[in-house]
């Protein structure tokens, strides 16, 4: 249903039937994983005017992967990551991917 680069990839689909017999299909809740599950690649110091889509394009090669920056930094509200200049953002590998020391 979702591409492998989507934050919703692998989230199970559920179905609810109302009292009137109408079926409602929905995605189960996605929980933000703990930041310690991600292997750190580099840290970025937020500057005035930084945007998550631009940072995702710069570090991850795709502006639509901004949600990976949110997950790696434990953010539920994406805008909180760039609100304060000087904040250090973790740029990480995807969850569950270990750093290869021989790369």
C-alpha cells in the first residue's frame, strides 16, 4: 500500500464495522521509535531559516524523507526541530540498520 520510503510502510491495515454495517478501513497507529534505535551518522547544527525538507534532501537525498529526521530526534511536531537555531539534529541511518565499520 505504501512505498518502502514511506513512514507508513509496514504499518498494518485494520477494519472496523459500524453498527450500521459500514466498513471503515484504517491504518493502525504508528509509534515514533526511540531515538536510541538509530545509528548516528552526523549531527547538524540548526541555522536560522533551516527547513526539514531541505535538510532531508541534503543529508538523505530526498526531501520527502524529513520524517526520518523527526524519528531520529524523537519529534512528534516536525517544526520543533528547526525552531531554535543552535539545536543539534541527529542525522542517522534508518531504524535497525547498524553502522558498518568496514565501509
